[in-house]
C-alpha cells in the first residue's frame, strides 16, 4: 500500500501544469490522493475479506488492513515534510 500511494503521489504531482500550482497546493494534493486511495483500498479490502471469510472479517484481516492504512499515512507524512 505504501508503494502504491507513493507511485500515485508522484504521478499526481508530476501531472500539475506548473511549479507554482504544485507548491501552492502540495499538501492538499498529497493528503487528498492518500485519503482517497486509502478509502478505496479499505473498501475493496473489506469486501474481499468478507467474500473469503464467509461473511465475516477475521481479526488478522483487520490488523492487516490497519497496517496498510498506517503505511499509506506514513508515506503521506514523509511526502508532506519537504
């Protein structure tokens, strides 16, 4: 998840038309992309865990999802520092 978020953040920042827009809205772009991807990933993870787990989410599935979300937040935090 961390690698996925990092690649999408690079793509989002590269796609901006000029450097001024990138600097002015960098935090909004970083956290918007991260939260959007994390929510989409969390939803897909919950659906797939329920399908595999016969309608229930096991505790280790929830721990794995939490670790993935923490990885995404870590990447966004590191990208926000510069």
